[in-house]
């Protein structure tokens, strides 16, 4: 598994762009004209355009849809309160919840990253009992994600409550990409040193093929045994 392949599993460059650009556009427009409504609607439209482009190209829309839902909630919060900072509040709450999720599931022995990446690497949950080295790697990586996102939250929430709006917005945008890249890199480091995944999908397919072959052989044997005089002259 290469670092690039792992990066793509988390959405790749396009996924990162689709989750970053709307927030960047929002704070850029708000910085210029201080018009909350214009900035919010523009960010929502841009996010919607990204989804449409994905649909037209018949690409996976998971990250684009997650982006537009996040922007939609941000627009709703900001419009309801009249506070531009609230555009970023849903994303901040999600980040904090995700950080706690990574840490709690790691403590529970079921690291969240393993649950997310297991199906991607066709190992499903085999790492839990059949591949302890891989479980250890997923646990370390989940802790890394948890503490990185927790650190990000520790920076943003004080700025949300006490910082100036445009300053807070730009810091939020700046902290979008570096923590993500750091977490992906550490995940790659941990998984690169771990045993390879057990391809349970291939195992299931092999078992199905073996069962079909056994059934066909049994059917052929039954047919041969039931044919009278087959070996007589």
C-alpha cells in the first residue's frame, strides 16, 4: 500500500478541495464585504456545483455530498444566529466528535480507523482477531487522528468564543489541510509497518468456488452411479 493509495482512500485531492473551498470562499467574501448572506449563499452554490460536476462525471459523490451537507448546516446556523462564526460551528462540532470517537474506540479495542479502512482493503474486521499486528497499527493510527483533531479543536474553540470573526475564519481554513495530511501520513507510517491485510473477500470467493466444484463433482458422481449398464459390454 502506497501513501498515495491511502490518501485516495480518504478522498484524495478532489475530496480535500471539495471540503475546503466552500469555507475559503465564505471567509474571503465576508472579509471583503462583511455580507453574511452573500458569503453563505455563494459558498453553498459552489458546494452544489461540485456535487453536480461529480454526478456528471459519474464519480463517487461521498465527499462532495458530505461537503455540501456541512456547508448547508453551516449556512443554516449562520443565518439563524446572524453570526458569521457559526458557519464553521457544525464542522467544529463534527471534528470534536470525531476526535473523541477515534480515542474512545481505540480505548475500547475497536479502533475507528480499522472499521473505516477494513472494507476498503477488503479485510473487513479480520484484523480484530486474525491479524493482531494490523489491529495494533489501526489503534496507533486512530489515536493519532484523535489527538490531532483534538489539538485542532483546542485551537479553534477559543477563537470561536473570543477571537475576531475574520481571524477565526482564516485560521479555520488554514487548519483544514495540514492536520489532515499529518494524520494521513502517520496512518501510512503505522500501516506500512504492519502485516498485510487478510483479503477476506478473496477467501469467501475461493470458498464459494470450492463449494460449487464439490457440488458439481458430487452431482456427476451421482449421475454416473445411477446410469445402469454403463460399464457393461
